[in-house]
């Protein structure tokens, strides 16, 4: 037994020694930023003498947990996020000794509600989407009470919409896309009812329960994190709608079309200038303490924020990223290269 | 004739019919199973076929030192040149009729983004070409590749090529600049975000190392445990307790082992994340119960007469176990091991927790390099938005099936070798 313990601890020690010599950047975090981050990593690995960074897709929240666990080569150097770092996460980082963090705003991603090109294009408002998808909706008689969602077809929601059954394929609650959809669409739809909006100040938990709960009957179908699956299902069922990131619509623009939301079509330009209402920023966070310890971090940041990648015609836009405007981009780049610590 | 004989004769027809029905049902079940497997395999193979071919294009590249931005004399600067500019000017020279920023951009988009690295590698391998004009073959973009393979018309749904781009491609095809080749890079490159440069070598090597660690750890441990429990251990409450626990372990969902791996192996022992070493240890935990249970069953099946005969001739218990029981039980033990390994080969859930579900480009060189495994690679490709990854996914499934087939035939071979009759 003693021998076994000695052998085990030897193993652990030697592994620690090996880990101390980590020569590739480790990135964790959002599955939405993953496709962009991997492209930069691959080009970085090919065009420099540094090793190709390793990128894990853990989801935004999971990534933050790993990122904020502490400093040292056994923790990741960067974390991707499809929303801004939360105050609680920032505090957790501070508590664990990750005191200096650089924030990089990469660009934007639109969330689209789309259907097969074989069907006609939908035009919905956020209020209609809320009414179609919420678990409980305000009663039709205008009184300030909630009833279980009675709507079966889109026509029930609004006479202008087609008489198709409500059938929406979307991400599960663990997904960042779902978080953003709930926040940008459901909440805004919710707020169009004055008495619910007023509740936000009085009873935040109840407000959240009303606005953030998606119906659980067959109208909203959780399709897992695999956006490709949604694309396949949409092309075989023209009556269904799907919710996913703009990059998937962009890659499958021959089969699918985006629905107009509040009268705006989800185009590259409309998302970039912010007129399309359902878009969110994409970030990644860098542990400043690792700069200089793990080789290549500065150079990687330089590559990521360069015009060739994040710019208007950079290779990330080919992958569906909506770039920042020029002034903002230059400011982000300057801040990032100076490793300006994040303040929340 | 007695009454009961009459009864038997009367029921004969009925009993025969029952047997016939049962036989027919069995045959149908097998036929149905075969049909499903056949459909699955044909579907995968048809989907995978395009992935084994890749279209290349010949480009006349002018390696001008001033265009590259490097001094003609200093060869160490060669890899650092501006190959993008050189590639752009080579392509625009090839198609002088294309003008305007937008058109030029969409023309350049027809070439794989790995092309600049391909011409760099060419020059680094042949430094004598500096200052000369040479023909270099580079890959076309995945959209062009799909377009050429699928034999479709522009404007139809399903195409990401504009009419203008189609005329340029047609010109290339007519002047025989484009060539479809066997995609050997699929087996020699690591992962990539560009479908045309994505290969399975990284995942295959990772799978090999992970399986190696699993086998080296779980086989001796499993067999030793089974042998001890069957041949040496006293039968008491403790061994009963252990037996129940081993049986329960076999039914534990695999993700739980991943959590254990994260908490103990990575966080307490500090082994490096995302490596085949950690992956192998976690999968060992998963395969151990399977191996132990199968080994115990096959050790139990060795007739006691063999043990008694050996003991009668004066062999010690140790000699009986290792020279007589173990060799005879070996075929069964190998079968159990292969079932356990095949399970481990298809696992992704426990690997998620220990960071092996990751984008890793470099092919791992050992068990402590970051690596991923085949099922994870298949999952990551299935999740990528680019259309060409659909074919790659199916091709990777075929490779995984091939790996499994090789592993199983090796086991079958070993089993035949160890098989002894008594």
C-alpha cells in the first residue's frame, strides 16, 4: 500500500512538472464563440512558430467557472463568452486570485427565427413571439391575470399570421443562445404589457417566472445544442420555425430564410448597425497573469484583434461574425494590446 | 392405442406449427436487423464518398522576393514572407478579366484559405524557386469543392456559389486547371475549421493513445482482481460486498466517471487536462467492472477437475491459477476485454468533463499531449455549420468503424491462438 501511494504521488509530481511546461494556450467557454475562436487559433498555429491553442467548448457559464478557478498552468488562459461577464463571476475570479482580466469584445451575433425556403417568410413582432412561446400569457380579456398558453396556431396569436400550428425548434436552457433569446425576445415581449413590466420592480422573481418560462407542451421543442440538427429538421418540415445563431443561417442561406422581427430582416448589415433587435455581443476574457507565462498570448491577441480577422472583410466575417464598427474596433484593439484590466 | 398417445398425435400438428412460427419470427428478426445495418452502412458510405476526394487547382505563382517582402539571400526569413499578397496577385493574374473590389474578393474566396500556407510550404521545401514563376497545386474552397462534386446548377437551392463564380469555375475546369485527387490529407492532417483541410489523424492518434492507456491499466488490474476473487479470496461478507459493488459499478452512467476524473485525477493529482493519460484512466474505471465480471465468469467455467489434477500432481495454488486456470480462461477474458474496450472507444460523455471535447489541431505525440478521440471528432464535425463537414462526419464514422474492426479482429486472432480444448 505504501509503495502504491509513493508511486501515485510520483505520478502526480511528474505530471505537475510536465504541466508546468505547458506551451499551448488553453481556451474554454461558449459554444457560440467556439467557431470563431477556432479559426483564429488555427491560423495562428499555422502562421507562427507557436503551438496551436487548444479550445474547449464548455458553454459560457462552465467556461467562467474554470477560468475563475485560479491562476497557474492548470487553469485556462482565456474564456469565451456569448454575454458579458457577470458581476458574481467577476467576484469569484477576484476571490480566487484572478485579479487582472482583459475583456475583448469580438463582434456581434444575431439570433434568427427562421424557416424553410419552401414556406413563405414570416414577419413577427417580439410580442407575438412571447405570446406564442411563453408558458403563461396574459388573459385575452385584458384583465391583469395569467392563463396557461392557449394559442395553438400562429393565427390565434395574431390574425395577420398564417394558420400554421405553432412549432418552434430551439435550444435548451443550458445554451447561451437560449439565454439571449429569453432576454432579448421574451422579456421585451413581456414588457409590452404594462402591468407585467411594473412587476419587475416590485417582485423580480415573479417577473422572471412569467417572462423567462418557455412553454413545455409540443409547441416549443428543445433540440439540444446541435444547431445543425435544427437546420436539418427545418428543411424537412416547412411549417416549423427554428431559433439559432446567424452564422448557421448564413451558411444555409440556400435552404432557410430568416423571419422578419419587428419588421427588420436579419441581414448582415441590419445586425451590424443594431437595427435588427435580436443580437448580442460576443466576448472573450484573458487572464493577464498568464501573459508571459504561457508563450504566445500577446501574439494571439494581436492576431485576433487584427483587421485581417475581426475587420469588415476579415476571415471571421466569412464565418458569420458581425464585426464592430471601425472606431470601436480600434479602441478594443488598443485596450486589449495594452492589457487594460476589466472593471465591473 | 392409449388415450395419451392419441393426445400426442392430435397435438402434433399444432406443435409443429408453433415451431414453424417461431422459426419464421426468428428469421424475420435477423433479416430485419440485417436490413437496418445494411441501410445504415449504405447511408454512411454514400454520404462519406465525397470526403475521400478533393479538388485541387494549379496556380502559376510568381515568387518575387519584393512581393514576399523578404531578402533574396536570407533563407531563414522564407517562412515569414507575405504569401497572401503573392497568392492574390497570382490568382488575379490568372483571371485578368475580373476587376472591382467585390468581384476580386469573391474570386479569392474560391481558393482554400489554407492555400497561402501551401505555397509557403512549397517555397520552404524548394528554396531554389525564389524569384521564379512556378506552378503550385492548391486546394479549392469547400464551397467550390461541394459544387464540383454535387453536379448541380447555380441558382438552384443548395448552392453557395454565385453565377459569376460558376463561370470562373467553368473556365478553370475547361482549361483543365482543376483536378480531383484522392484526399490523402484526410488521413494525414489534424482537425481544422476549414473542411478541405480537416483530417482525422489527430483524433485517430488520440484514440490510439487513450485506448493504449486504458488497456495497459484495465487488463492487468481486471484480470488480477478476477483471479484473486475467484481462486484465492475467502467467501465472506467482505467479498460479497465487493462483488455487489463491482456489479453495481458496471451499471453506473459513464458521465459519473468523468466527474470523478475531474475531481480526483485532475484537481487532486494535478494530471494535465485534455490528455490521453487522464482520458485513459477515466475509461479504465469504466471498463474495469466489465472486464472483471467477464473474467470471473470465464475463470469459473474452467472445470474443477483441471485444478484438482494439477494439485494432485503437487502444484501450488499459485501454479494452478497461473499455469492452468488462467490460460484456459484466456479466450473468455479477451472477449470481456474487447467488449469493455469497444464501449470505451465509443464514449464521449466522461471525456467532456476532463476537457477532451476540444478543438485540437496538432497531432498528439504522446500520452501527455492534448488530444481528442474519434467519437468527439465526429460530434464536433456534426456540429459545424459548414456543409462540407456532413461528408467528413460520415467519413470519420467509417474510420471509427474501421478502427473497431481492426481492434476486434486482433482480439479474435488472439482468442483463436489461446483457445485450448480439454
